[in-house]
């Protein structure tokens, strides 16, 4: 019985050949399905609408392509001052903060003036005393003149001697000399008053010009001095003021290329903080000296129009434009298709770039230019 069961599990030769044919037809059906899928995909892509790649059109005469020389530098104000006191003293008042706008002559800080005011009061007292002495001498002089006149009359009448007349004249002359001396003393007292008043005025620090406070360097209670005395505990400045209307660009140009730069030359400035903002500028001056260590020459560039976003010490890149490039740029702005219409740079199915312009929203005529990227 077990032998019969094992014989029933035997695979006959006819069954084996029939199984190989089934595998062949299975592979054939799978390949045919793949071919149908590929053909369907090609047919679908062929009938699909062409995809147009759009890019921003770059105007003719772009400064990035038509520059004579590139350089980098920093925004530097021509008028920048660190305000300091003329004397050594203790700060008693500070009337500003960073970012404040100040006017010319505006009070910034005060120093302790108690000592110099005492000197001023003493000089005023000396002047008043001298003036009071002059008035006393003038009264005595009037009486001496009366005595001299009487002595002259008595001498003429041979009643009084010549010695008494001489004494009367000497007394009057002495009083005149004392009045003259007192006047000189008053003048000296006035000079001392002016000196003391100047010392009092030196205790007030005022803005030398209109601008913006960019640094606050002293606080109430600190000592300030025009010289660096007292170690690290003494300040040498009160504040730093910048005139924002004097901002300009200072760049170092290699001396090998300085011949390409001249005053009045058109320049395009780009701040590192605003890389997409191109600022029209021009060369103000070329400093007539070179740095022998760096082999560079300083060039100062003025902005055509200042903007509050332009701050001192900002990094800036500049592009010096040649005369032809500047003219081309101006012509492109005035005559280019983007001046009177809306344009875009597109790439068609043939791979070529075109500039498509629409003069207005209602009229869809377009002017194209082949191979715009070349």
C-alpha cells in the first residue's frame, strides 16, 4: 500500500514538456505588456502641451557684464567727530543717547564747574573793588583840583609860597596816577573774568555740527580728560557724531588699474546688506598718494542720492563703468523693449531663448528675439 502511494506522486514526461511551454508564453505576455506601457507613455508625452521655462529678462547693458573695474570697500562719512572736553573734569550730566539726532551747538553733557565758578566770582569781586577805588580817587581828585586852583590864586597875590602851590599840584597829579592804575586793575580783572568764564564754558560740551549720535562714551560720574591720563578709569571722549549727509564709499584700487579710474566716472555701488539694490554713484576724487605696502590707491565715491539705509562702515562692492558701457546702459534704459512694455525671457521646446514683450494688457502682440542668451 505505501508503494502504490509513492508511485502516484511521479511526474510523467508529457507533463514536463507541457510546463516549459507555459513558461514561454508567460514571459511573452509580460514583455508584450511592457511594450504596450512604453508605447502608451510615448504617445501621452507626444500629445502633451510643451512646457515653457520662464526666466527674468536681463536688460541690455547690465553692469554685471559691462564693467570696467570691480572693487570693494566701506561706507565712510567725511564728517565724523569724537566730541571731548577741553579740560579734565567729572561728568555731571549727559543729555543724549545713541541714535539721537542733534543740532549744531546742542548741549550734550556738563562737567563739574564748582571750582571754576569760584574763580569767576573772585575775579568779579576784584573788578568791583577796583571800580569802587576809582570812584573814591575821583572824589579826592576834585578836591585836590580845588586846592590847586586856590594855591595858584594865593601865589599870584603873593600870599602863599611856591612850595605850597607845588604841593597842591603834586597831590592832584598823584590822584590822577592812582585813577589810571585803578583803571588798569579793572582791565586786568575783566581779563580774569573772561578767563574764568571760559573755564566755566569749557564745562559744557556741545555738538560741533548737526548729525546723529552713534556712540555714547561717558556716563554721569566718570572722569573725562582731553589726554589719556589716569589709566583706564578716565574717558577721553563724550560721544561720536556722524553727519549722515556726508556718507561716501572709500575703496582701495590696485595701482596697476588706477589708470581706469577718473573723477566723475559713473559707478554702480551694491551694499553687502542689500545685494539686490544697485545705487548709482560717481567718483568724487582719487587720493593723490599710494600705499606702498598694499600697492593700492584710495578712491572716494559719492552717492548720487543718499538714503537712510546707507549706514557708516557698511561693506560695499562697486563697479566702475566705462564711458561706452555707461552710454549703452542709458540707451538700453531709454530704448530697450522693457522701457515701454512688460517683457520676460522664455525658452521654447526647441531649446532656444526668446524675449516676449507685451506693450499693454489689452494688446497681445509680441516682439521676439532668437538666441537671447547669446
